[in-house]
C-alpha cells in the first residue's frame, strides 16, 4: 500500500452516519506472518511512525500490551474463514504514549503467493460536539452492549460495544440472526428468551450465561442480558431491544469464592500428611489447573523430631530437600512430572532459591518460555516437559502454617489456553493456605500419635514366657490414628511353685495419658503378684491405686472433656488369673472385664464367668475369685472388649466368633492368635485390641514329691535326708544336694519351732528346683540380720543367700514358705 497516497478528508457531518464512516481510518496491510507490508499516511498520523521505519517490521511492536499468541491465532482463523473481526486494542505511539483504537481486520486475501490482512484503526476520541458526544457515548462508550431486533429476531441496529463483544462487524450482523453469527454463545437459548418477550410483552431482566465470542474465541466470558419489547403508539410489538453487560469479572470472583469455599470441605478430611497433599492436588485439577504438584520438606514427612523448618532457622540452603507428596493431572498418569510421589525433588522456579519458601510470596509466570536460559540451564528436564506437553502458565505458592515452612505447591496450565492472572494468585494462595494448615495439623498429630504408640509399646511386655506350665502367644493391635492410642495391656507373670499369673486390662480413654496409666497399672500388678496375692485381693489393692490416680487429675478435668488424650484417669477393667500346673486349677477374678474363653482339648468352647466385680476406680465394692479346672492342652483366651465388640456392639456375637476361630487345631499358637485378630478386626477401628492365649500343661507326678513333717525337732534330720536323696537319686541334681539340704533344714526347723501343724514339705522339679514348706500358721517369717554376738536369727538370711529367690504365700489353711534354686 503506498504510504504517500493522500487520504480523503473526513466528512464534517455530525450525524450518525459519520460514526460509522471509515474513510478517515488509519490502514495497514499485514502478512500472514505478522509483518507490515503497507502503511498509510493516516496510520503515520495516528501513531507517528513513518512508512520507511515500519514497513517490513513485525506488527507486534506497535502493541501497548504484551502479545497474546492464542488470541491472535483465533482472530486469524476467523478471518481465514471469510469473516471479519472487530475489537478495541491499545497501541503504542512513536513518542511512547498509549493510543486506544477501534481495530477492524478484514477477511484474508492474497497478494501474489502471500496471505494478507487489511487492518484499519480509528482512535477512540474524547472531544466532540455536545450532541455528537451524547450520541457517541450512547453508541460507542457505553459499557452496555445494545441491539434492536425485528419480530424475526434479525438485527436492525446495534451499538459499538455490542459489536466489540461479539467480534463480528456491524455490516455482517445487520439483517441476520444471532444464532447464525454466534452459535457458541447460547444463541438458541437467548433467542428463546426474546421470543418469550415478543409473545408476552413482558421484559426479562438479568439473565446470566457463559459463552465465547469471535472477539475472544479462546476465553469464556460471562454476560448479563436484559430483554424488553419495542411498542408502537398503537401498542403493537414491533421488535425486541436487548442490553448486554460483560460480567466476567464478577462471575469469576463468584466462581473463585465458591471454589475456595468447597476446598474447605474437600481438603484435610484426614489427619494424614500425604493424603492431605494428594487431596489438594486432586481438588485443584481440573477446576483450577491442569497439573498440580505438592512438594513437602523432608522433615515434615518424618515422624521423628519436630519435622519443621522455621522461618527464623537461619540461612537457608540453596536447594531445599523436598519429597513429592502429591500430584494430579488432566493427563492420565501425570506424564508431565519429572518426579513421582515419594521421590526427592528440589524444584523452585528459577531464578528463586530456598528463600522463596521461607519468606517469599507466590510466584506468577503468566507465560512459560522453555527456551529461557534459566530453565534450560537450571531445570533442563522440566524445560523439556514444558515443550513436550505445552505447559504455558505457572503459579508456585509456598506452604506455610504457624510460622513454619512446609513445602511448595505448583499449579500449571496446559490444555486450558487461558493464562493465570493476578486474581488467580489469590485463589492459589488461599487453597495452599488451607491445605498448609491441614498438613501442619496432620504433621503435629502424627508426631504425637507416634510418640504415644512408642510409649505404649515400650510399656507392653517385649517377650512372654509361661515356663513349662503354659505355652503363650499374644497379639496387640493399636487403634487407628483418629482414635488415638488406648490403654489396653496384658502380661504373663511367673509365680512360685511353677504357677503363672495371666492379666489383661483396658484403661478408659485414649492418648498418652491412657498409655502412661496403663504402664503404672501393669507395674502395680507385677508388684502385687510378686507379693503372692490371690486374684481377688490383688484387684482390691489395684482398685485403691486407681482411686488415688483419679484424685491426681487436674482440677476441673471431667469425664465430659472432649479431648480424652488430656483428661485425667477415670477407670479401668481388668481380669487376673493364676494357673497352677500341679492341680491344673485356674483361679481368676475380674473387674468389669469380659469373661475368658476356654477351648477344651476336644474343641468344645465355653465361657466360664468368674464373679463379675465392678470396674476399677469405683471403690467401696468387693471382688470375688472363681476357680475352674483345666484339662491338659486346654486353650485359655483373655482379651479386651475391642476384639469382640463389632459395629453393632453385639459383644455376645463377637465372643461366639472368637470361640469358633480359636477352636481350630491345625494352627500353631502364634498363627492362631494373629489370624483370629485379623479375621475379627479386618479394618482399623477406634479402640485398641489385645488378645492373650495360653495353652495349659501339667507337671508329671515324677516332678513332684512331698512328705508330712511331724512336729518334732528330731524329725528334721530324716526329712532332710529324704529330700537330699530324692534330689540326687531321682532327679540327678547332685550339685544341688548340699544347698537343698541346708534350705530344707532351715525351713522345716522354723516351721516346727514357730508355726502350727499340719506341716508338709514339697519339692518341685521344673525349670527351677522349688522347696515349699506349708504350715497352719498365718504369721509370715521376717528376714533379720543377726548381730555378731547373737546365737540365732540367721536361718532365713542363709536361705536368701543360697536360693535364687524366696518368699511366702497364704493359703486357706495357713501359709507356704518357698525357695527356688536355679538348675544348672
């Protein structure tokens, strides 16, 4: 186009036709590659660039805003289809100031073999005559698009604003219907509203819809439209006028507010760090982004220590060590990712470093350029992924909560052609802030739960042994993390005379307090059992201890406190049983605890019920013991209520299922114990579970010998000789003959001298050699340290020195003094 060609002068008429006159427009010819081929004098006057300077250079240098390749491609596609385009564009004058123009692009045509476009522009002027400015404001500058349609819904008139909204020039609209021009703008629905106005004569106001137009073919816009009838003086409807307002900003704000509100219910549903990170990624795709990664610092994912990186922790490393905690993509399998969940990552958008995580704000990169040197040099793998999958826009937001840095979340768009905008940064920041608080809560809870579980497991027995009297196995299953650790415990306690004590208990409440209280009760039971207390007396003393522990609760701490992990101790249940392999009798007492289950050698299941005492901690009520005889190879099962209380809280049905599972004879005891727990409780539940199994054995008659002792000091020598001879000749323990002789002599002599008849000596050869002297007195002996000048008082001291351990226990008819020796 000849730059020196004179342009015709603009008409001076101020009528409406002058508004649509294009004779004074600046014009240029641009090639399909965006190069200026022709430049008019009007264009030179409008923008100040001479033709010699601008012809042959890219047209994008004239833009006053960054170029938008996506939008330009959409306009070019429309013009190649034979349609024109119209819109408002800011251009840059030669002296640097901004010029707002109304731009029109013609349908494409060819000059020789080159594709070309004719572009005309008119400056949006502010100064006109009074009458002209009123009409100009109505037709051009009004933010509301307006049009008049006839009764066939064909365009009769429209203003410039509506022309810009649709991107279709006025001359192509007049005489045609909306559905013929803009099929993607819900045209049929809009025409239906207009027909309703024509039929009823009633206006329709503020109808909102979302769609696209040729003015911006790759972005959705929201519009609010009102329709009202045009009426002649004779009240006949001659057409419809409709008014359109672009409410995209308001609609986006409402959508983003709804998005953030929904995030509050979808993110942080569990107290699991990794699950929360994945929830954030899944929620944001595809609502907000096409690809999301959540990277957390390694200490955050650790269950040891504080797991934090405080903002005042001093100089930060250049590359923070993080792990991929969650990611999601619109593409199956997340092929864009260069690291998978669980792998180490050190991604921070260049040129930023670790300080971004500590004190930096969200990073917005509207247009990703994979050819940028910073990406190709620092992140070559990610630069390749950007090119391959068309990742074009990015937001990275640090995750921080309670002055603690947790990690980095990155949102990326690829299939969605719309770049992230500054408003999107606020949404990303809000989503990450909500997720960060949930991650921090989960991290803190996980740390505390791990500490409580560690404490609880350390307080439970690490190894169990029932000697030759019992074969034992146990299984403990902690509660799920949401319920917190509980206070279930069990123990196997070796007693004198080859007897074994079995205990299982359940502390009320959850958390560290319950675990610590469980440890105190387990220690108390061991101490009381070592004092040879029968089961009912042991529970009575344990009940007193629980009452004292309850009095130690902080003032104001009540049972109604919601957080049971911080409440004081309230009570417990317990079952204590003592099995004697000599008599095969099992004596037991219980305090509010479920009864045991017994599987006879023939597989018959029974549930013996010793007298039911009250739970520990109530006080003022007595406990009673019951006794049952167990055949050899019987199976005794003690458990806590979490094992048998199913979802319907039907304890009896749970006990029946437990008996059926334990009656299987084809499994060893350990496998039987673990499989029973696994089948009864296949999924985590809010209460912990303990199961203790014991298979009974009896001592052979050859392992036991006893003699009645006359109340005569002269009988001591004979009894001593019998015991020594039996230990040596029958049991082959000649190395223990001398110590046995001394122990028997001292215990029998003391019984004859200080106790009451009947007196009886019994020897047991089991894992240890036990000497027992029973008498009819209830007075226990006391160990004394005789002075150098005393003639007596050294008998029990001598026994204590020779025996592995010694003690006394009471019976219904008196007491038994016993001493054990280790068998070499």
